[in-house]
C-alpha cells in the first residue's frame, strides 16, 4: 500500500509481539474518512497468510462486541451463550487465544461508547497480560475523546498510528502502479496533474485512478495523458463537490458553520494547530452564536468540536494537536460562509455567528 510502509511495519511488529506473548499489544489507528484506515487493515489482515498458523485476525465493529460474551464469540469464532457472564466469557476468550494467538480489529471504533470502550480496554489489558492477544482500534479523531473518557491506562500505553496525507511520490505510486500492472502507462504531466489535484488525499487519488482506468477501457487507450485527465476531471470535480456539500450540510444541521468558519480562519495556510488554540477559537465563536430558528440552545464547546471532526473539516491525530481533515474542505467552508452572508437566506445560514 503506497505511503503506508511505516504503519504496516508497526502492525507486523504487533503481530510478532502477540505471537511471542510479550503483552501490552494495543495499536490505535486514527484518521478522517478517506485516508485509508480500512484499506491498511485489510492488507494487514491478508498478510496473515504469510504464516497462516501464527496468528488469527478477527474483524469486528462496536455493534459486534457489546457484551463480553459477544467479544468471546468473535475471538473464538463460534456462537456462545449470550447470557454467559463476564468471567466465563473471559475464560473462553483466553482459551481460544491459547489455542491460536489472535488480534481483534475494531473498525469504526470512534462509535464506541465510553462505557464499552472502557470494558473493551480492560478486557484487552487482562488478556494481553496472560495470553497471546492483540487489539487494534481504528476510527476517526473522535476516538481520542472516547479513550480519554474511558480513563484506562492501557490506552495510554498503546502504539498510536495516525495516518497522514500521502506525499507526492507515494501519491504518484498509488495511481500509476495499479494502472501499470494492467498495461496502462501514465505520462509525467498527467500524473503531476492528478497528484496536484488530489493533495495527498487517498480517496481523491482513488477517484482519479478509477475514472482514468474506466476511460482507458472505454477508449482502448494504453496511455493516460493530459487529454484523458481533462476528459475525466468533471467527474472527479462532481464527487469532490458532493463530498464538500455533504460535510457542510452536517455543519449546518449542528449549528456549527460559524464555529468551522472561525477555526478555518485561524488555521489559514497552516496545517496544524494546538488543541488549546482550537478550544479558544471554538469558545469565542460560540459566544457570538445565536440559536437556529426553532432551536432553544446552541452547541457547547465539546459538541462543537465533535461536529468539526464528524464533518471531517478538522481532526485530532493526537490529543494535543489538530490538523485539517479533507483537503480544501476548510477553504470550501470559508467560501460558503461568504456566499451565505451575501445571500442572507435564513434557513441556510443556521449556525452563523452574529
């Protein structure tokens, strides 16, 4: 997977640690949507076939493991009595791991409740200290808030793997290599155009790759050049615009357009801000916010910061710093705020500061 060699190496080390029974086997993978969390973990899962007997890898979502019995059933790969108590469930999980080391991947972990996260982390810590067991939590930046609320030391000791945007070289490889394997080459100018437009965002790179591949199949072309790029650019632009609009509508629904506008202005051309700066700008923006029509209350700072991450405008790669999320989405928010202010249409400017 282009650009994720370091993260894949860390996951392989986790697997080796689990197989050797060296304890404290927790990894936390975070990123906004479209950064390739699931793809990375799918490749890691497929890598188990390199040594099929060494370690089992089990996928789950928070809905799959709401009880100790459900967790034990996932790891043991068998249906267990749903009324099984916590002690028996833990014993069943330990027995399954003694028979074969296991790593549990919890995808969309940012949807865990603090209570379920605390229980999962406590179980994970007990298991990893006694049997070959590893835990991977993967989710958006909101996962940090959930882990903070859970207040379990196991999370503090976990290995953190925040995924960043891809660099130019890795972006180019992510597009060119799959095409080349199918006998389609890409000119340097065409590749530069794709890389510039995608801004290191894996989802945009995927969109470009799929569209140029489809165009090559339709035309029988064996080379992707600038005319092909120009032909498919409108389709990619449509996808990007729809994504931005979806995120902006979420901010409107949560009365957080004004907050996003204030934070985007604070970022400017910078890619990263300290959490303390974010909190200050959010608090100031909320102080000037009037409730939307038919709404009695405005969001509090915690709710507003959650909304910024849920809409993928910004995200937290760690507890103390924030980064821009989907490329150019912050700029889109700024543009939309100006446009809405000029139109001054009440239903659309919900959440704008006064």
